[in-house]
């Protein structure tokens, strides 16, 4: 039997792909693409040249060896 049965509903999961998400920033050092999925934003970022991106992520909350995103949304992973 293929497809959902009479008693099941199909679950549609939102998704995004880099190849189909339009470019929103096209700068010499970075290309950014953003897709809105329900209440989340998915970002695809490409660095076409060799860049040290560490300074951009300095100051994120968390332990120095495991920095976390500063977004207010809850994390699905647990600290170990």
C-alpha cells in the first residue's frame, strides 16, 4: 500500500535547498541565502575566498570551547 491510509494524514515537513534558495547578499567575501521555514530561518553561507570568520562569531554565549548561538529560540540539544 502506498501513500497515507484513510486513518493517517500526510505530514508535510518544510525544507530548503541551497540550489533553490535565492541569493540575498552577494559580496566579494560572502554569499548568503536565507529561507523562512515556519518560525525558523535557514541560512546558507558561502565564502568564495579564504576568510578568517572567527572574529564574527566572537562573543557568542556559552563555554569558550563550545560557543552557542545567541538566538532566543530554544535549543533541541542538551549540554553534556
